[in-house]
């Protein structure tokens, strides 16, 4: 998230935020990403994910 701690505190409850972060972390942990290299040097790459958490705790990928 690109928000400051104050903005996060105003928009989210602590329990909800912790729940979301924990679930997202657990689902992303098993993913493996290849390192792309140019002439032997790794190239930096940003990966953006748009996700949605349902009320039942199920996470959907919206990208």
C-alpha cells in the first residue's frame, strides 16, 4: 500500500487489515518468479496485483 500509517488507521480497522495482509502473504508465498537477465545482469521488474477479499475471506485476483 502506498498510504501513510495515519491514512491506513483512518480507513481500516486493525483486525481487518491484519487479516487481509496475512491472507495475501500466505497466498503469494508459494509463487515462484523467474529472474529476467540482460547480458547476465538481473533486470528489476515490478509486479502489480489487484485483489479483492470477499466477506467470507476468499481472495480473488482482479488483474
